[in-house]
C-alpha cells in the first residue's frame, strides 16, 4: 500500500473551488451592500426633496413646484430600479451560498476519503510491523532450537 493519497489532486482542486466560490460570494455580498447603501441614500434624498417641495408650496413658488415634482418622479424611478437591482443581488447571493455549501460538501467528502486512506495506511503499517516482529521471533526461536 502506498503512502500518498491517490486523489490528492482532486482534493486540492476542490479546495481551490471552495476558495473561489467563497470569494465570489464575498464579491456578491459587497455588491449587495453597495446597492443597499445607494437605496438608503436615494430614500434620504427623496425625503429631503419632498420636504423642500413642501416649503416651496408654502411659499407659493409655482414654477419650482413642477420642477420638484418632475425631479421627485425621476428619483422614485431610480429608487424602483435600485430596489429591483437589490432583489437581483439578494437572489444572486442566495444562489452563491448554495454553491458554496455544495463545494464545501464536495471538499468534505474528499477529506473523509483522505482520512480513511490515512487510517488504512497506518493499519497497514501496523500489520507489517507485526509481521516483521513475528518473523523475527520465529527466526530467533529457530536459532535457539539449533
């Protein structure tokens, strides 16, 4: 029995896959956080502009009311796009989490096989050692008998 694990290359490959999938997940989470921050900023801007619009209405500055209304519509359109982008990012994160879990499970299978191989190799060495001890004992016994 050989000491080296025959599937060592596969094990290393699966380790690299786990690392790649984890890095993809962290990138997707960063993108999700970025979109979330943009959405929060957009919401703050909309609230600010709505309060400014109320002030313009109270002062009776009618030419500015239409400008604010148009601008608010544009901001709300962008907010809807950001919400859609955020939902897409959340779905992508969930899919990537599943990929990470799957790759980790695949890696774990290979680790279990390696552990099993290592145990079998140790058992093999112990048996060989016992054979050598037995052979040594038999040869000493023969020498003593002669």
